[in-house]
C-alpha cells in the first residue's frame, strides 16, 4: 500500500517544473504568491517539483517551503543517476523515478485530495489519469504557452529561436486539447485570458485572472537619487526577451544618453547571465552586478527603472515592483503589455530608441516629473496588484469551484 499524502481534507497539490520562490523573478515568484494565497485560504498545500536535470538544488526559500504540508522534489531517473542529494532542508523529500507519472500515481493512491494545480501543460499528463473524478483541477497558465513560444521565435539571434518556432504548433494543439478539461484556468491578465478565447476558443466560464502581485517593500521607501543618471534593470538574465532588451538598450539607447550625459549608468541586477550576454554588456556605462539579496536600495537610488523589452508575454512583475518602491518606470509598449497603464501617467512608454533616450534624460533633468509618475504608479500597484488582493481573488475562486459555479466542459477520462 502506497503512503498516503494526507489524512485530512482539504488537501491540494501543486505540480510544477518551477520552484516557488519569493526571492526569484518571473514564474517562480508568481507561484510563490499563489502558494501563499492558497495557504491563506485554508488549503493544506503540497508542492511536487519535477526536474529532468541531474542537479537537484536545495530550495532557496526554505521559509516558504516549510509552510507546505510536504515538498517533494522529483527527478526523472537517468542512466547515470547520481543518487539522492543531501541536505535538502527540513520537510523536503526526494524521489527518483524513470516514469514520474507512475511515481505520482503511487503517491496519490488513497489520498484525501480536494484539488490539484498544474503550472504548465507539461506537467498535466504526469498525474491526470491518477486523479479521482471528484478532484478539482486548476491550470495556472500565466500565459498561453504557444504565445510564449511564438514571441521567443521572433527574437533575432536567440539560441532557442528555432526550437520555439517548432514547438509553437505542438503547444497550440495541447492547449486546444487540455484547457477545456480544467475546472479553472488562471491567467496573469485579462489580455492573456482573451487570447485563450480568441486563439484556441477556450470556454470563458472556465477562465479567470490571478494577477501578478508584489508585496509591500520590507522597509519604508525613501528615495535619494544621485546627481548622475542611473537607469536600473532587474530581471532573470537567462530569459531571452530580457537578453534582447538589454542588448538593445546597451548598444543602441545608452550611447544616445551618453552623448548628453557621459556619466550615465545602466545598472543591471539579475541571476544567470550567460557569458555571451556578459561580453556584449562589457562596455562603458554598464554595471552588471549579478543577483542581489535585496533591491530596495537600488530602486531608491535609480533615476528610473527601465523595461526595454521587445518580446514576451504575461505581465511584468518588474514594473509592479518598481511601482511599489516609488521608482519611475520607462518601458516599451511590449514591456507594459497586460497592464492597463497610460504613458505619461503611471510610467513613460517609448518604442523608438530616440524616444526612449529622451524619456530617460527627461526624468533625470526633471525630478518632479519622476516623482509625479512614481506616485501614480504606486497607486496603480496598490489598487490591483498586492498580496492582499490576490488572497481575496484566490479565496473567491476556490469558493466558486467548491460551489460548482465554475465547471469544465468535458474531460478525456469521462
């Protein structure tokens, strides 16, 4: 008899390929906020992380993981499997299986399970057939994976361009097959949700928005902008749209700024910078600081946060984070996609290199202008993108699911 996951409902399981982490960026940070909101709603949550890599890393956010009912790190067993890793942390278990679906089926046998959250279509088949009919099923989609593949395929000189181009059709077929079978599919914005309706004819009754959120800054915000212009970029440097945007800013926009302000600085904070990107960013006026444990001081001393993205989907946590720190933001239209913001009000929007550099110089030369848009940006964040708001939204989603007011259209296993 397989070990039961839990004896007392309500128990939910999150199956993911990304580790929930409050200190990371992008999807990892989004999942951390969702996990905390589920626990706040009274759910006992287990997290099952699936990895194809030999490297099983100790969770960075152990405090969050301790709040889970259980954490299981799954590794797909390979020929030269290195064996069980050591010192994963309290409450963290390790599993190795040649077939994760079979391994999960054993874990799920006899579990008093109320619901399960899949964080990508890649994880669906790992457990779907093992679930009893009554178990509620949520897909935390953030964005359409096919749209993401299409956006990546448009990035020039990206090492994954051809791979993503080939995967677009396969992902779109999976979305059409699986999305209608979920009780609920959560996207990061109304725009991403509308794509599911327009592009794959997903049933609107099954869709909702769980917005990206950022917490209150850990300490009171006190800005002290230096006399030299500093433009801050924060993000995961392994993410192709971030790489493309940084190269565009450093090689095209920054030189325009330096013509007028030769002491201007592009300050970059982010993990996993590939050597190829580091070489292109090794130029006058660029500070590549790597990952930093806290960000408040960097936002406080920046003329503006920049979002020079020309590709990507979802909504930018980095914009919301800058808003929360009262830091002015300059973004491309694509960078602000999914957020109902107005250029000149909550932030500045610029898609042309000259316009982008002009916005940077204007904010440096007129601090009152920066203060004005920063206050509006902070108000925008506080009115729709705080942890408290996400807690309420997810609690309402669970209540509707349990009450039967959100229903799937069909399931393959019915």
